[in-house]
C-alpha cells in the first residue's frame, strides 16, 4: 500500500503545476465558443490511434476513455505525455503561424485482482486561447476597434475502476473531477481619443464531479479476437461562479493603462456550466500473442456522438430547456466523430519472416478521424479532420527478483489536421503536431515462495 500512496501523492502534488501550464495552451479563435476546445481524452498511446478507445483492451496502457479496460491491466503502469503543435491560421486575405504545446497529461493504473483494476489521472478537458480584433463604425462615436481575448480552460482528474463480471464481459466506471477557470476579456477602443476605452473582464470558475461508464465484450475466434466497446458520459451541471467587471480606462503612451470609472461589477455569482452527454461505440480486431501482453496487430473503428446543443458556458437557476428563460444554444447541432486506426509489430505479425532487427520489434501505428464539431458560424458547419503516424519504441526490460518485470515504451508520432474553413469570412486552421509520451510498466505485489 505504501507504493500506491506514493503514486497517488505524486499525482495529486502535480495538479498545481499541471493546472498552471494547461490553462495557457490554446491559440485558436474557435476556443471563444463554449468551454474552449475540447481536448483528447487519451494518453499518447491512444492519441496515436486516433482516439479509437471504446473497444481498446490493453494490458499495458492506461485508457481513460474506456474504464472497462482497467480490468485487463496486468502491471502497475505510469503514463506521461505531451504535444507540440504548429498551427497555420488563414483567412481569405491573410495568414500566420502560431505554436503551442508542452506537458499535457499523466496517469497511473494497476491491477487490484486478476479480474479488477484501478486507474487515476489528470489531463486538460478544454483549452481556450485567442486574441482577435474587429473594426466597426458607430454613428455617435465614430470608428472603433474591438479586441477579444481569452485564456484558461478546464482540467479533468479521473478515478476509475474496471472489473470483469463474466468471462468475456468487462464493465467500468470513472468519477471525474472537473476544475479550472476560463478568463475572457473584450476591449472597445475608439479612434477618437475624446472617448475613453471600455473593458469588460469575465471569469468563470468551475469545480465539481461528473461520471462516465463503459462496457466491453470480448469475442475470441481462433487466433483472432474481436472486442466490441461502448461508453457513455452523462451530461453534468458543474458548480461554478462567475465574475464580471466593466470599466473605462486610458491607454498611456508608454503602453500602461489607467483605470477610470467602473460601470458594472458583479463578483462570484453562483451558477453552473453544463457539460453535454457523450456516447461512443467501437469495434477492434486483433491477434493476441500467447504469453505476451501485446497484440501482433490491431484494427479499430469508432463512432462518437456528443449532444453539443446541451452545452452551457454559464447559467444560473434551472436548466434553460426546462425553464422559461430565453436561451440560444452555443452549438447549432450535435457533434459526431468517425475514427479508424491500425497498428502492427512486424516480428509478431509476420512470424514466418523471422524478423529479428530492432525495427521489427517496434509497434507501427496509423489513424484517421473526421469530425462534425456541431459549431455553425455564418451558416457554415465547422468540420475537422486529422491523420497521423506513430511508433512505439520498446526501451527494454529488466528483472531484479525472480518473476519481477520492469519495462518501458516510448511513443512518438506526427499528426496533421484541419479545423474550420475560409468560407464566409471564417478562419481555417491547418496544423502539424508532434505527440510524445512514455509508458512505464512494473510488476508490483508479487508473492514469492522463496527469497
């Protein structure tokens, strides 16, 4: 139990540093909407498989997107990972490059029994980061510039259990703690310096629990194994507080600002943000290797739907769809995502070739996903796609005591994708992304007959 306590202590102590970094990691103007851009609910291994997680049943890697998979963890596992992204943002008349990235997630998992496993981890749920300018003219005040700025986002810590209830059926449950802050600001700057600039600053703080659950059905058939997976995330009203301050100010020649009159100040108003429900279903075909905790090859498919019209940035009182308050959904339709992935270890998938080089021991992965985000701007549905290639590099293993197992895998991958469109005065974002992570596996709780 001392080892479990140490792992959980490291996980909890890292929350502060993780939160500070994660809330400064966005650069997309599309993160202005809702809670920011939702981040992958995956560590490096499953990111390089395009998020095909509902049917993924690994003995080595933490899969927070499918809590039923914890039942199959066979070693104490630590997953760490991050990304680095270059984004080309382009309108019909201009374009620029932005970069973002760094440490993103960490998690642990270990078996409690042969039929039960536990996992805990932390990662960003959403990220916001934007700085946009628009120009306009008013009959009374003349021309002006409006600046929109935002940063922050919400994080997710999960604590989950998975268990095998029948020989081929596994069930799992995650308790997720959502926490963090979203800071948004708009500045109204008049060209005529007779009029003072106006600023509106808003902050939303959120902290509360929600849950998700999953099931996996394993269907062995000769040397090929089929797994059908299903996950469900409930919609949740997350306890929140909202503050906004409006005031005029003067921009000094040195770049500093002098606040003047406060027009409005509302602090710590109680309410909630509403996270929409989500469902995914997937299937994975694989070829297990006897006496090894890995597959020779896998092929996975997944469909995911998110009830985006339920999403609320901040609200007070009852849910708007059961109250008389006027409400316009942030998203105009539900989000849908289609994913496909494949992986292969040549030395295991092609045993007759007797491949013995290090390259033949590497796991090669590829994926493609297409998404309708549910966001509609200027009568244009915002869509996204992503494809990628990656490798899992075995770093070797060692044993200190008989039966003791220690080994690691380095995950490296490259992804390209697109978000949005240049049509109807919108912004198209084409990005390249490097994904890197490491999985450390260690066999704990061994009962030796001889010492």
